[in-house]
C-alpha cells in the first residue's frame, strides 16, 4: 500500500514539474502572469492538449515504476530447503570414500543446485595456495594449480588476481565483479577456517552469473563451509600422521649420525619414560616443536649437500643452547622437537624467545638468516601421550600459518 502511494506521489511530482515549466516558458515568451499561465487563463496554451500531456506523463511514470517493481519481484529468489540440502551434502562429504573425491562431488552438487558457473576451492600454505578441484572454468582462468602470491606474474587473469588479493588480505568474505564473455560475473569468496584453533585452511570461491541465487542461500553456504572445514581439517591431520609414520618407518636406530641428532624413535622412548614419571611423581614436562620457515623453498633452491650442512649447523646451535637433560630430536624433515623435563610452558616460552633472538643474529653457510615457528605445550594430569603430542602439533600448525616470522603458539590442556 505504501509502495503504491509513493509511486503515485512520484508520478504526480513528475507531471506537475512539466506543468510548471511549461507555464514558466510562456511567462518568458509572452510576459504574462505566472498565475494565469498555471490556471490556463492566458490563452497561450491549449487547455485540453496540456491536460492530455500532463496525464500522459503521469501515466508513463506510474507505468515504468510498476514495471521496475515487477522486474525486482521476478528476480527475488526463494532459498533452497536448507535442512534437506545440508543432509544430502553431509552424506556425500563424510562418506567412506577419500576426502578429495567426497569434497569434489559435494562441490559439484553445490554448483548444480545454486546454478553456479564454477566452484573453486583453494587450500592455503604459508607462502602459496593450491587449487583443490578442477573444472573447465579453472582451466580457462588459472595457469597452474599452485599459486605463489608473493611472485609477480604479468600473465595473471582477473580471477587469479582476485584470488591472490583475498589470500594476501585474509578476507573472511569477499564479493567481486568481473566481466566474462561480455557478461557480468560475480565472485563470492568465503574463508574456510578451523573454528577450534582459528586456523585458516583456505577459501571457497563461487562464480555466478545469477548472484541473487547465492545471496538467497548464504546461510546454507556458511553451514556447508563448517562441514567442509571439518572434513579438510580431519584429512590434513591424517596426512600428517601418515607422513610422520612414513618418514621414520625405516628408522631402526635412535641416533642419526649424519645430522648428529636423536631420531624420532629415541624421542618417543623419552616421551614415554617422562610420561610414566609424570604419572608417578607429578613432574612437569614441556614439549616445544620447531619448524624451519620456508624450508620447502630452501630445499628447492640449494643442493642436498648444502641442506644437510645447514641442518647440522642448525642442530648444533640448538644443542649448544639447551640443558644436558633436555632431549633434542627430529620430528619430521623440517620440524624438530625439544623435550624439556622438570619445567612448564613458561620455560618453553623462554626457550622459544631465546632461539628467536639467536636465529636473528645467526647467518648459516650459503643460506643466511632463517626464522622458525614454535608450538609449545605442557603435560597435564588428564593427558594421554596422544593428546600431548597432538596438542603440540596443533600449536605449531597455528604458529606456522601466522604472517609474522618466528611466531610462537602455546596450547594447554582444556580442563
């Protein structure tokens, strides 16, 4: 009702504007009184013609306004049945098949049901982003499945530039517009975050020529992202565990003579012994995991002999600055573990800050200065060996994804 009244008022204003302007033009031309011209008493205007024009203008404005309203009504989209859609998507996403197959199939379903041009899933690393799925749209607009945002590339497409900008700014939500084949395409990008640890896993970009459908189903999309985050996080933890098992499955000794350091096997023995001692005497135990930042890039640049020499220098630096009772050992290829008996997480924090300062002042042969990320936890009464080690891994993963080099993250058992 109010809409109709506003439309009538707007049409009346438009028609009256014509009436007044026409009267004023006659005043200028003939020098007559404005009141006479407005009331059609001067004889300079044909009354029925002026009234007819007034009526036509009024009707035209009224008609065009109603057409615009009807067009908007036609564009209004009813959201999908959220419960039904989420049930279907969760059945697919969490089925017994591999996570990648499940994820790609779920994205295809989302793409079809929301009439999307494409879904594009990015997984984030500290210095790169990787395309998880593949479709014709991705092949047309991305040159490689692995994107390095810090590298300049004059051949980047508009879509790729937007994806890099979102990665760099770590935007929680973005809505961008581009033109594809002379048609306006809207890109909705949603951050995928592991809610429990606030770790950003990646982002999901939805490319749509009908953005009103996406906007009508934002609640559905955000709830789907929660399920996707859970699936990707679980998969990443499984891969990490498999990687650790594979890395040290062939180790039969407790000491690596090449690097002059304890192996993962020795570390596990030490952790078990300290765990038993803690259970009996309630002693403190802290685990500090250390990751060499950008180690993958360093390994790609320098030959194996240089990398081995660098590792030996790094290991000696750590060993010289730890206590005799501390246990320093390999965790994975680019991660090390420092087991600190008889102290809590505060001592672990002090050790991490000490190494931050040392690394900032140390130049390694051929490589120069490096930085590390640190994940710290302390053993708690309710801990198991598994929760103790997993929590340290989680702390390191959070630290490694921060923008600041040499980040430190402490995670303690939630009572």
